[in-house]
């Protein structure tokens, strides 16, 4: 049993570290020791899971997490219950709690969860579980079993054994998750008032992507849809609006698989009118990314993005943008010419993992159509990465 004073000191140390280092993913720094510290923490967690009572505790904490995919902040988990997890993990490693607390301090902010839905359903708290970690998407995951044995996993295919991931934070644990609402639990006599009319603008109503562009250890994808347009009066592009998981309504867009349907505004009518007034004769691109770093901010190699746009524009004679073509009789977002091909980034290279899914091109221009969809998402080398439906409302 840990001495009360040493455990209290370790908890205090980690609480101080947590206050300094736990933050939203947008501002979390990556320090030089981040490559090794997560492995040590993953191994200590795996060894601690050799204890049946601790496995039950971990499963309970994961199951009751209200965050998406039942994610848990590792830093908060370690200090909860007067440092219960910290103490068990330190004993399993044969280390002092203060030493393990320093490891957590040196690591980038981490979260833990079972990223594979089938694993979440299958794991009942047995010792047939692995703990794996990786820093970047598609890195080879380093995994440990409950005896501390180290193994490398396939970055593209999860193993049969359940895996608890210990990975860099993607979740904003400072924000309260949306409550679950039962819409069929009575209270209004079964009469549901009609929804208010949508705010006028360009809407996304349906998507299908051919890949999730996310390594399995990183869980569900974080697709974002960006409206890109002319930067000032230059020949470069810049972002005007983003729809994504962390955006407020009406731009909140959360797609957790290859298919999605609903209604999310991409660009308001007033925004589009203001853009057209400031940039006469110019049009906007609808661009999709799978984000792994800063929410709703494209961070990618500028040359890769530029080459993607050039390959797609070259294939379709630059008719790869769109604009409001509504009339009094019909609302429509139609194909238009794209004039900007350069991405106005602040640097030529970002060491991040944003995946460039592609830029949307009208189906009639591509010459391919899918029922219920009217724009095709074209990626690097003019490859087809998905199809979406855009509507003016």
C-alpha cells in the first residue's frame, strides 16, 4: 500500500503538471520527450491491468465517460480518487508515484479509450487486453499486454484482442458534452412543432467517403468542410468558413463513419453575398479535410495542397468551384470556374497530420453521378475520394 504522504505528494505533483499541460488540442505543445513518455505510461497501464480489480475500475471509467467514443483524459484519470490509478500503475512498474507523475508531466496531453467499436462491445474486463500508443496518425502502434510484453501492431488493421489506446488528446475535456435527449418520451401529447425554416445559405446534406483517412488507433475520423476563396485581390486562396465537430451551430458537423446525412450550413447567404461583393467574378471552393490537429484550421504541406488543386483543375479545365446561381424559382449552387490555385499558408510545411481529402467538383463536370449526390470530392492525382450533396436553402 502506498504511504499516504507519498501518494499525496505524487497527486499534488501531477495536479500541478495537469494544470500546466492539459489543454485543448489546439494549444497543446509537443515536447522533445513526447515520443518515449507515452510508451512508458502505456506499459504502466498495461501492467496495472494485470490486476482484476483495476481492470474493473478502468472499464467502469471508460463506460461511464460522456465524451465521444467514451474517451477519458489520462491526466484526470491518474489523479482521480486521490491518485488511485497513479498508485496502482506505479506499483505495477516498481516505480515511485512521483516518478510516474513526472513521466506524465513530460508527455504531451493524452487520452485513453477503446478506438475500435467492436473492441468496446467485446471487452468485458478480462486480461485479454492490450494497451497501445502512437503519436501521429498511421504511425506503427507500440502495444503492451498485461505482462508488459512489447509488440508492434499493424497501423492499418486492428488486432483481434481489445486495444486501449493511449494517444494525444483530440477531445476538448473542458467542454461539457451535449446531453442525450429522448424525443419520444412524451410530455407534449405527441405533437411536435414544425422546425424553424433554415437560415439561407449553402448546405451540406449528405456525404460518402471511400476511406476514413484515419488510423484505427485514432478512432473515428474528424471530417471538416472548408469554404475557400480569394485572398484579398491576389491569386491565392484562404479560408472563409469551416463546418466541423467543434464548430457552433449552424456549422456543427460531426461525421463518424464513411456515410452521413443531415443538414449543416457551410456558408451563409449573407457571407456568400459579402464575398461576391468583395471579389466580383470570383468563386468559392468546397474543400474537405480529415483533421488530426487544430480544429477547423488547414495545416498541411503547401506544395501537396497546391499540387492537388493543380491536378484537379487540369483535369476539368478549372471548372472546379461553385457559386450561388439561385433564381426566384429555384435555389441552386452551381459549377463555376476556379481562379485561385495557391494556398496562402504561413509556412511551407506543417508537421501535422491533416489529411487532404479533396476539393468538390460538380458531378456534371466530372461526368459521374451517384443517386442523391451532386458533387464529387477529388483528391491528389485527381483520385475520387467521395461524393457529397450541396444545396442552397
